[in-house]
């Protein structure tokens, strides 16, 4: 669409710049930080913010197409002087095959784990939501570490895909 989108992390602002001139075409201000660039998908940009909300905007004018409260709860705490959800959403959303995939949460051990979503990119309709939660189901405790710098579990991160799986 002739745009380059960049997120200004601290202000929670997403800028759409004209790719030829660098001039600001539009901007969107989120209620919280945006930690990485958005994903372009069929005339839209999709991204998450640290308040646990996923935004989908039209590329031509920056207008909201849909928003999803992926955090699941409105529980917040202070991170570097700003409120963030206990289930933040990484800015990068993976659009793969026919779905947009995103994570809400920080760790598979904290605050009930991480939620993996599969969402229709055009509408924001949730197709599935899966919990990634690592404590041992029998004891409720963290499994033993298998090395001095290694432990089972998962952290929220930018998603990628191979030919068959999402990582």
C-alpha cells in the first residue's frame, strides 16, 4: 500500500509513513506500549499492545476495523512507570494460512499462563483459544530444571511458522 509502519514503543503510537517520502500518513495511539511492528494483511495492519488488546486498522486511513481484548481480564501492574496488562500482547501478530495467531501473557508459569489465539484476520472473530500452562498438573509446581540455564516452559515471544508448525 506504499506504507511503512513503525511503532514508537514508549508512546504506544503506530505511525504509517509514506514509503517514498517518509511523511506521516496517519498515526494511531494505543492505551499502552507497542513493542514491535504490526503485520500487514490484505489492506490492514494487525498488532498487539501491552494492555492486552489486539488492534486491526485499515492501511489507507488508520481507522479501526476491529479490536480484541485478548488479555481475558483487566488486571494491570506498573512496568517502568506505565500500566500493563498481566497478559500483554506482543506487537507482532503472525498471519499464517487463513488465521492471525497471537499470544496474550508473559510466561507459561505466571498468572495462569499464556493464551494462544487463532483469529480471522478480516473480522477479529476468535476461531480458537488455547492455554499454554506449564506447572505439573499433579503438584501444581514448576517441573525440575534440566540444566543450570534451562527450564521447561514458554515465554511470550514473536511467533514464526514453518511448513507445518508455529513456533
